[in-house]
C-alpha cells in the first residue's frame, strides 16, 4: 500500500524593508498571493516582513548592535531551520540591503540566498543627503516635508510608476512619520561602518557568497551606478538582473509582476538545492556512481 504524500511546506521569503518601511507597503503583494492561492489553496511562497525597532511606533533600539540583534532574532525564526520547504530567500531593498550585509558580517544568514533590490550600500558615502541629515535641523525639516501634501504629491509623481490610491499613499508616508529610528540610521550608517564591513569581509570573503541583485531601470530613488562602487569596495561581482518596467517600489507599482518574479526566484532556489542534494548523495562513499 502506497503511503499518502505529505503536503510540502510553503517556501518563505523574508523581507527587509527600506527607510520608513511600513507593513502596508506589502499589502498589495499579499492580496496577489491570496488570489493565487484561491479558496483552500497555497500561495507560491509565504512573505515574512521583519519588524524593525523604531519603525511603525515600535520602541527604538539603543544602538546599532541592539537593532541588528532584534532583526537577526526575527530573521533567524524564519531561516534558522531547514525543512521540506528548503532554504528561505531573504529579499532586502534600499537600506535593508546594507542591514542584510551587516547581518552577514556578523555570521548571520550563512548559506541563505540574499536578493538585493536597489540596495543602498557604498553609494551612501557619496550622497549629500545622509551627511546633511545627521544634523537635527535637517531631520526636523525632513519630517515636516513628509507630512506636507505638496511634497507627498511631488514625491509620488516622481518615484512611483503608477498613481497610488489615497489610502495607500497615506500609509506610505505615515511609515516615515512613525519612524522614530530615522535619526538613528543617519547616526549609525556611516562611512566608518562601511570601513568596518570592508575589514570584516576581507577576513571572511565567503560571507559575500549567494548574493544576487535586482534593479529597476526606472528607479529614480537609487541610481544603478551605485552598485559599481559597492563591488569595487568589496571586490565582488554579483549577478545583476535589470528589469525595464520597474522603479524603486515594484511591490506597490506592479504587485502581480513582483510576486511572479519572486516566485520564480524561490523556485530557482529550490531547483538549485535539489541539484546540490542529489550531487551530495551520489558522492557518498559506497554509493554506486552513474555511468
């Protein structure tokens, strides 16, 4: 008698958001996943949004190490065990890309595929805004700007590929208004941190393995040229996929396309894992080799 097949566990995508991130940014993608699953079905992957300290009204962390400890704990809950769903995929966008590399430098996410979408990395030290925003008057001015209807309208026209409905636009800018960690990021994420990361990765270059990059060709927030500065600083050359129709916020501009692209990435990871596992079994001592 044949045993019944057990249902396969759902693959996981762990999401590290950018500055001012709010859970609402992933709402359109979650609706697409629910539609793909249908009644009683299973979506192509589960989307886990990492809750950052100091975001969306949560208490701030006392230091960058404390911030990373909290993020690592949340990520570890999703990536710390292997099951029949295989390895999870960590997707990091904007400043989330730098946080992901900080975790790699600490020994976290070893062997976990890391997908960076328009990450803010070594371009950080060439930008004027981060330097200016380390001053408190500039931070106060930025907060006032993000609650200004005129600024919001101009920002949305420039950086989104399609108009946002009123509710989504309000939730997007509310993420910045409720981000108490905003000044912390400008204090912590500095050229001095980049120098420490360079030293860490020189000592452990394998921590930069299993990284791929996606970049929207219509991204008006983080220019694609910044990747070259990062690769030069770290001595790496990561595979890059440039997506013509995407801007900086594909999960909001094109939720179905973003979900499809991520589902393909998850499937490719599963195929690679299966190939590695098969090769490992075939190389076991005493196992007959295929001819």
